[in-house]
C-alpha cells in the first residue's frame, strides 16, 4: 500500500509539471492494439515510406470512443501532449525510426498508452547512368546506394529485375526513347521510386584508319583517321598467345587523332573500335602497322643502314636529313648511302609503306668517315653594286669549306674560307692590273680538292669625250676569265637605285656610247658577261660625273632689233641654281633661278642703262658639289 501511494504521488506530480514527463512505457496487460494501412492500396504495412499517407485502425476489440482515441508521432513512446484523434496521417519525410503512440480515453495521458515502432524508408529517385552503345544496345549502370531492389525498363520493354551495383547492357526495342529505373526495398515493398533518362544513341560505326606509326625517343607515335568521338578505341598488338591473336595495350579516346605508346619500340599494331557494351566485336579495325627499327654505321666513304620489321610491306623509303634518297622493294632490309661527305653528320629514317599505313623508324645520326676527296669546284667572280667581288664556289657539299685566293700582278693573297660564298671588298680595281681568283674545297676530314679554273671578273672603265660637237662616253673592259673568246657582253646603264635604264649588246672589249642621257649629269655603267656555260657575272660599277656648265654672253643689246635683246642663261644640267646681277653701285638689278627667266635690261620698268654689270652664279650639281662662278656682262645700245 505504501509503494502504490508513492507511485501515485509521483504520477500526480508529473501531471502537474507539463513537459517533465518526456517518455513512458506502454501500459502493460491493457489489451490495446492498432494496425497501420497504406491509404492508396489499403494494404497493411509494417514499414513506412517517407511522405506516405497511412490510416490507423484500432484492433483491441474494445468499444472505444473515436473522439477520445489519440495518436502521436515521435522518436519514443509518449505519454503526454496528445491532442489529435485523426487516423489518416502523412508519414514524416525524414527516414529512420518512427514511434506511433496511442492513448485511449484521455488526452491527459491517464488513459491506456500503447505504441508501435516502425521504420521509415526514404524514397528518392534512384541514381543511375546510361551509356550509349552501337545502335541497338545501351549500357545501364546502377549507382544508387539507397534501395536494395531494382528493375530496368528500356522503352516499352519489360521491367527486368537487377541487383544493386549492376552494370549491364540491354537490347533497345524499336521506337524506345527512354530508360526507366525503379528502386524498392525488400522490407518495405511499397516504398519505391522511379527515375528516367533519355535513351542516348551513337552514330553508325565506321572502321578507323591507322595512317602512320613513327618510332620516337619517347615511344611509338600513332596517327589515326576516321575516329568518332562518341566511341571507344583499343590499341592492340599482335600476340599469337592471346585469343584472336591480339593483346590490348592501351585505350585511345575517340577525340584523339594521335597517340604515343610509351614503352614498346617493336611489334605490329592495330586500332579496334569498341563501345561500352563491347557489342561491335572485331568488325571495325584498322590495317596493321609494324614498327621499323633502324641501325646504321659509317664505313669508308659510305654509310650502311639496316632495319627490322615484323611484316613485309609494299615498299620502303629511305630519307636523309628529311629528304627521300631511295625507294626500295618491301623485301629490302638494308641500304648503302655512298653520297656522303667525310666529317659530315647525317640523320636517317626508313619508312615502310603498306597501303594506307606508313611506319617510320627511329632516327639514326651517322658521321661519315674518310672517302673520296671533294670534287673540284667551279668558281664564279662577279662585282656587286658596291664594287665588292662576290666569289661563289659550286658545288659546295654539306660539311665542306671553300678556300679562296686572289692573284693580282705578282701577288697571291689567301682571302679565307667560307661555305661556298665569300666577299672580297679589298680589291684595288685597276684595268691595267686585272685580278683572278681560284678556290679549293676541303671536307670535314681534311681532304682537299684540286684548284678551280681561274675566275677573272670584268673590269670596266669609262670617260667622256666630244664627238662631232656632241658629248659621248668611251667605255673599255677587260675580258671575262682572262681571255675567254666565247663570252657575250651587254652594257647596262643604271639609275641611282640600281634599276636598269638601258641594256644593249656590245662586242669586243670597247664601245662608244653616242647617246648618253642628256638630262643625267651622273652616268652609271655596268657590264653583264655571260660565259659559254651560261654563268652570268658583272663588272664593277663605273660612275661618270659630267661637269655642270654655265654659258652667259659677255654683252647684249636690248634695242628691239630682235638680235641679242635679252640676257638668258644657257648650259647643261642646270636644274637648281641662283643667278644675281648687280650694277656698278652694288644694287641688285636681276635675279634668276630658272632658264625660263631672262633680263631685258629694265630695272623697275625704267629704260635699260648701258654699262657693265657683274654677276654671281651658284649651283649644286647631282653629286652635291657646290659650283660658284663670277663674271660681268656689258649692256650696249
């Protein structure tokens, strides 16, 4: 009795302090009971779905008053706070444990307390990925970690059960446009959700192309054609021990047109198109390309090349320093290069050609050793427009140097060495002492050719002379190459910028220019010489400066008789000048800067005054030289 009274006291205190009674236990041996049903299917459930509509039904068999039967959701059994008698409810959205407490007969918690513990399952849309395969198939990968049961449906096809984490390919029914995945729980069959994705597609597959294979220091570099970015590609090497005779060595993205395989330097390769479903088999493959492995060694006057390859192509090309030097049959495995210069280094590659596929070997560099001496060169000596002699020795094989010498009078001067061309700017141009040049070639091993034939540039001279009262130019020149009788000559008249104003054939070793341009004070002549072999060279450039001339009468008679009435300037090359006349008092009476300006003796309109007038003439010629001339003119009646 004392214990019961104590418990009643504690219970009364809890009622008097709202919120102090946080949880309690079910009333024992009360016979209380309720069941949970899914509102949509009216099916009894023992597990709940987040957001599900449910109905609660008493199953105690007692005549309960619905207005006094309360229900409350919580994380534990509740004995207070009951206010809602609604039996149709929405399950909370948060998954986990849900305790539904029932209180009959009293909202104050003094009735019969009964609770049920149920699990709430989340129902998000299941996650998955869809990868397109060749037309007619698709790959579906289940990435969802929420559900433990799944079905996959392609278009209007059947929903196929699939285990969690499965990646599988499926046949695509005609007209299908979507992929649907439904996730559910074995413990809560009504808790499920569905998601869909559009059905992707790939273009019709085509066979890829292997265009080239090049052996590089970093590995094998492949170049491909006709790749589709939407597909996957597998690089394979021939391996008789593998099923199908090929072994996978790398995956190549369809967006690539090149690929470097780092490790192998030998073998035969092909590229195979595939997809995520591996549904195309080996129908789409390239032609096979086999790596070429090259070795080389230098011998006396030649370089020996050998190579290996895992097949017999149609043909081979041998390249030296990037230029093809030989084309060989597909059975060839060696080549001898005898066109080498001692001491020169050469870079070689061998390319196998097999239909559309080319396979280029590794690069080998070889330095040639002693062979035959260089050939005797042909030397050309020609003046440039700055009167420097340009010496050119041909041919000048790679790795060789030409040594040039000049002979003038009794003196021989070694000018130096160059790769084929040298300038001699120290030559004293004198027709009475012509210069001739020779050249020798020396290769990288010190072997020297014989001397070239002497090359003697033409030396030209020019002087002005009067012929029949007209200005003319007499020109003379030395023969090309010390007496060649077969050379042809053209006399060139040049402008200041080197442009050819006139060209005329000339014979012998001299000519007379009877018609030099009357408006050019400075004349520039050059001789073009063509040898019997067609080689063209030029003489030195001769510049002839003709003197500027002023002609003024010593007297004039401005009397109106039509004879010598005005004072006018005459002469040649008078393009820029100043003429000033002054009377005996020093007063300026006339100024002229143009030959069109004449003086009739009048000063400010007054009649001419006879007497002696002094003049000063200043001019600048074409070469920039200033000419000053003073004199006098007599004005007569």
